[in-house]
C-alpha cells in the first residue's frame, strides 16, 4: 500500500513541472504521520527522505516493526544522520512500536528535537546517557541550525507511554538533559519510588541537583493488574524544587496525593482515570493552599454517605410530601450540573479550602451506592 502511494507520487511528478513542484513543495511536508501504515520498512524511509522530506519538515510520526511479523529495527544510524542534515528544523518526533536497541545513544537522533514521544518502544540500557561530545560531528552543525545550544540535547518535552524497558537507570540519565522541562511517564512499570526520589530536584553541594529544570511531571499507571503496588509517586515525598505542575493517573493518584503537600512550588494538579472519595480529596487539599488550578479528568467520585433519617413516631405524615418535593427539585438541579459540578458539596468545600484555585471537571461521574 505504501509503495503504491509512492508510485502515485512518481507519476504525478511526471505530468508536468508544475505538478512536480506541487508534490515536492515543503509546505506539504511539514507534518508527516505514517503511524497508520504497518508496512513501513527502512527502504521506504530512505525513499521518503531522498525524494520528499526536507527543510520544511517539523513533525514526524513513525510506526516500527515490534508488533509486525517481520519484527526487528528499521531506524538505522545512517538514516538518522541523513534526517538530521536534510531536515534541520525537525522539532517533534513520535515513535510507535519501534525497536531502538540497535542505536548506540539518543544523541544519534536529530539534535533539533524539542519534543520526543516514545510509545510501546524498546530501549537499550544506556539510551538516554548524554556524552560530552556529539555522537556524530555532522550533528553539531545541524544542532546549530536547529537552534540547539552547543552539542547538548535540546529536548524540552519527553513522553514515555507503555515503555516496559524504561528503568530507574534511564530516569537517572535524564538529569543531564538541561532543557528538559516536561516529563510524562505513563505505564512505565519499572520506575520505582527510590528512582524518582533520587532524581528529584534538591539542594546539593554544587547547587540544585537532579532534574532541576523540570516544571511539569506526569505519572500514571492504568494497566496490568499485577503492578498495583508499585506506587512510584511515593518518591515525591522527599520534595521537588521548582516543580509547578503535577499530573497523577490511575494507581498513582492515591500515593501521589499523600506526598503532594511536600511540593512547595506546586501550582497545578491534575487527577485522572481514578476513583476518589470526597473525604479523600478534602483531606489532601487541606495542605495544598498554594494551588491555582485543580483538574479532575475521567474521575469517578464517591460521595459522602449520609446516615438514614430516623422515622418519627408520629406527626411526620404531613411533612413527607414536602421532603419528597424538595428531593425532586434537588435531583433536577443535580442533573443539570453533573457535567461541570458532579458533587456540589465537594466544590463548596474546595472553594473554602482553596479560594484562589480554579476547579475543572472533565468527563467525571458519581458512583451511586445501591444500598
């Protein structure tokens, strides 16, 4: 299928010079997404790079062969060097199901990258280690054209989604990435609380040590029932200097809330894909007076359980219809507010505890007890 597409491009280019210029116009190749194509091989990548990709490329999304019957790696170091020289403005790279174990280091990737996202990939043990010298001299010049300072890695946002080979050692290697400000760890099951604690920004002998430039951190575990006791977010209990935004998801929400009060610079907190009780949220937010934004995304709320009203021995029959009518009005009001205000009592409690905080509810629901 992919080769048929290149055949079409070939014949379109042969219609006339104007059509050839249109096909190769770099404005058409700013965003290239090949994740829908399962048969992308190294041969197709070379053809794409030689014939079409150039200085206009800003974002490239590729699908590897880890889940393919052929398997193996398809990104070679020679192709990545050519990509760096031909596409000096490439700032975003997304790799899906790619086997990167044949690459010596992440420094073989284009040094113009600002965003690197890896999903379902396999990594070598020392992939994120940054050596003092560039892996290839030609990349030093490309990094200058792309705006990177010197030969250092210029990635500002790193996303790791379901990368089982990502460990505490990889996390420790990221401390040399001076420009890294956003780190997203989703379903990285081998990251532990000790690993996160050792990389946290803290005062040291030579100043701030660890991931000192990090402003946003996301930790979430949503799959694999056997990993519910990992709780890497407990590593936040030691504090994290300069961390302003925290996102917790799945099984990391509970332990992360216990440690969030140690984050003195925290301004924004997002909780997603979890079940929370109203009392649990209120108790945790008592210590988060500096929050300016609190977001709940796909959260199932457990409301407070009110004790059943005692039945009077007499004289209550006249009041019963009034109570039923009032309950009906409350139910109608809750039905109109459930999207933006699933638990009115929770919003009122948070408004008192965090008067300067913006509350956001997105795709949330309330768990109704059957008792």
